[in-house]
RNA sequence: GGAGAUGUACCCAAGUGGCUGAAGGGUCCGGAUUCGAAAUCCGGUAGGUCGGUUCUGCCGGCGCUAGGGUUCAAAUCCCUACAUCUCCGCCA
C-alpha cells in the first residue's frame, strides 16, 4: 500500500513511478476522495468538540437543579449530525482503501522499464552449464525410471499438479530441506521458524496476495482461512500490528513450509515434472530491516540464497526483474535462476525482493529508532532460499550420469547417507 | 465440540453511566542524599492514530481486545467476533 500522504503531496512522482508498470490506477480519484474526506472530518470534529464541551455541563447543571432538557435536545441533534457525517467518512474511507489496496508498489529507480521477462537484466552468473556426453533426460523421466517420483499416483489420489515422492526421491527432497535450513540458521544467522500453513484474510492482505489475487489462492472450505502460497505470508505477518525496536533490526527468519498455489492462468505450462505444482516445498528467508540499509540487506539476502546453489555446485545466474515482470508488491526483485538442462535455459528457483514499506504499511509493522521518536514503517524483504522441488529437479538433471544414476552433491551426502542414487 | 472465567497504557492493576484519557504500583527520566553506588525521598512523563496549524510547538477528533448497538453522555449497559486461562469431551 502506498502512503496516502505521499500521493497527496507528490501525485506526479507516484504517477510517474506507476507508469513504469503500465499501471493505470485512480490516483486522481483518490486525491478527490481524500479532499472530500478531510473536509468532512473537519466538519464532524468541530461538532464533536462542541458536543464534548457542552455535555460536560449537563451533570453540573443537573446538580444545580436546573432544567437540562433544552441542552439535551440540542445535543441529540448534534449527535445525529455527526453520526451522518461519520457514515459518509466511513464510506469514503472504504473507497479509498479499496483503491489503495489495488495499487502496486512503485518500482525502485534501478528497475528498468520492460514488458516481460525478456527484458530482465542479467547481473551475474555462476558456474557453467554442463556439457553432456550423452542425451540428458528431463527430471520427470529420471524420476519415473528410478521410481522416485510418481505424479500419476498423485493424479489418482488428488489430481493434476501433485506428485508423490518415493524412496530416495522423498529422501532427497527432505535432505535438501534440512540442508537449506541448517545453512541459513547456522551460517547465515536466520532464526528458524515453522509457521502455520493456513492464515486468515487479513494476513493475506498484509503481504499483498489479497484482495487482487484471490484466484491464485486456495480457500479452505467452511473457514475464513487460506492455504499459504508461501511462508512469506505467515512469517511477515508474525510482526503485524507491532512496533519493533530499531536495535533489533534487521530481524531475520528462515522458514520451511509447504506452499499451495492454484496456478490459475498457467494451464498448459510446465505440465510435467516438479516445476509447477499446486503443492510444493520451499525454504523462505524473511527480513525486517531499517529503511536506511534495506538494499544492502537485499544484496545479502540474495547472496544467502545463492550460497545454497554454490554449495550444491549448481550453475545459476541472477537477474534483476524489469518493471513488467516485477511482482505487485515489490519495489525491486532479483530472480535467481538455475540451469535446467531439460528446459535448455535458466529457470527461476528463487525470487528475492525488497518491498520497502509496501507490506509494512498494510500489515502495520513499525519500528522506533529511539523511545521518544515517532514510529516509522520498517522495510520488509524476502526471498526463497530456495524452492525445494525445483532444487530436486535441478540436481536430478544436472548430476545425472550416463549409466542412469545421479550423483549426490558433496554437501548433501551426509543428509542422504549415500553418494548416488 | 460443551461449561465457565478473563481481556484497561511498556508491565501489574483500580475503576458498573457524567469532574476518569483513565486511581495506585512498577518501569523510565530529572533532582536531593552519597566520594560513588544501592536503598530512601522529591518531582516529572505516559502509548498510538487521524485531522488542523501561525509547526522542532500548539489545538482538536478517535482511542480502555476488535466490530456493531443503546444513550444528551459508555472503560462502565447490550450484541457479535477474536484471543487467553480452567474444567469436561474428542484426538495425533
């Protein structure tokens, strides 16, 4: 959510920023409503001030034995008037916030204009895609041949875009999860969190999944809960409606969770394999940072995610998303893309973003520099550290051998208890 | 799922319709005492948010878990929701 005061005081800056996203939103309408709102508030508060002063007289006059019926009936009229005004203010408030909730974040100035992921800017590359001396198989073929991935059983039990992992496949997924959590909590200084997998509507609004993207989420029938699309939602909302202490910043959490996405609108894409599932595992990194150094925190968060790929010897590159590919809530995002032989290209495995105050304002997450200072909104950041299913896929594909086996990256051997599968 | 209790500021806590935006503690800040400190004593502040403004201040609205309602007037009465605790039931 953008700051209404920013829109009020500098509408051209806001419009300019949103133009990058080709977003046509009602800034002018907001300005009009805002003005209307403030004039109604002024009127209502003036009356209330009189009400408060005058009704204090009532008990005093009563005590003196005077007649208060005249003043009481006058107060009644005032009360009716303010009630009416307050209803109008509420209506306008609702309209304003409904619009505000659908306005995307303003991109950081470093974010270049672009239409699609084609225009993303490559920042750096690590490792080289392997030259296979044989025809490499896609991970879904490896998975089927080795009996470690079974999407058709999941189709029978649940439906499309679900997978059973089995035997060494299930163990590999679990090994990767544990490895990632250990690295982030032991080496990178994140506090481990295991969050709820369901959240209520306000949490989804807080991190920006709602109200605009309700079709992408799974709603739990008969409740007001949503299945989390990412641990970002519960973990960021962990500090909702709080005022944090500046000396505790940055606060850093890592969380494993299953993630649930309806994937509305991606019918026919990535239909095979682990790339696009309704349910997948992910380790998420979340930071609450001082606005003064949040972009440094974004760099280090991205590095923390990259470190996993380095330790696993997987080739990857980092791109900065252009405005057209940037998520609704983000001011700036680095995608980390791992080399996926079956796709013949780099595929997203992590998305690391700085939301600046966009989520903090929605979720009410503030901090104070000093005890007597006014609270300010924190900057929230997050990134996958990493998507586990896609990591499994990348390992199966990148480390497959001609004889059909898959060697296990050194760092995972102790978690797997074997050097190859 | 059933029954009951509770929800007041940073923490504890008083308060059943009007002079209570909130007693009293604690915390915190300043001072006295002391070589210094502890203890003690004196004094002071009370969070947040939305408006206005002649803007490092001042004025006003809201605000006693949240949302509604009754009333000229609500922390106080009524309704709903949520959370916490205790007991019962069920259960990994």
